[in-house]
């Protein structure tokens, strides 16, 4: 009796492709619109990202000369980086966007007072992508309201759990 070989199982699309999420951005800013951008990286940076080493709590996007640049992102080098090469963990990295997307971001920043910040970093088809968002800063009372609502939801869950 002949049996057919089993087909390989396909990977799930969201199986571990998120590198990092900027939770501070959601707390500090009201994010209006998001878009995907590529990122120009060096080899040692990609290896560090595969190891999950990144910090972009204080990072932001600067639009200059019709180009987008990512500032303040810390990607610490792995100890296995070559000894004759001195890596710069906080170097400025170029964001890869289409001209229309850059123009849209530039006009929003200059005319409407938006800030462009990175919200997440993830893998897409073997390439590193950064999700950037056009955001407006929250006022102090908005931040208090968000934390108050979050605490109330936690307390509600405890009350409902006790009723069961």
C-alpha cells in the first residue's frame, strides 16, 4: 500500500514576529494614524534584534531633507561582535518610506502639530519593520483618566470574580 508523504506544516503568521512594543508611547500620546516603515540596519544590529535586545522608550522620528530618521533607539551589541569593529548602539537609523508617506508625515508635523513616534518593531518576511504613528501628546488629566479607568477595570474584575 502506498502512502503519500505528509506536507510540511505552515508557520502561523503571528508566531513570534514581534520584536518590541513601545508601551510608553501609548501612555504619553494619543496615536491618530499608524504606518509601516522599513529600517536600514547593519548586520550586528539584526543579530541583536534576533536576540530581542532593543529599547525604544525615548525614541522619536525626525523628518529632515525629505528623509525620515529614527533617533534614540538603543540596540546594544552582542558580545560576539567582531573585536576590530566598534558598534554605536544609539546611532541614527534611516527609515525607509515612500515619498508620499514622508510628505504626509511632514505636513502633519509642520501644519497640525503632530509628533511621529515608533510604536512597534516586528519581523515581516525576514525584514525588520517599524510601525510609526502620528500622535498628539496627552495632557496630564488624560493620563490620570486612563490610569483611573484601568484601575477600575481591575477592581471590577476582582468584584465579579468574588461573586462566582
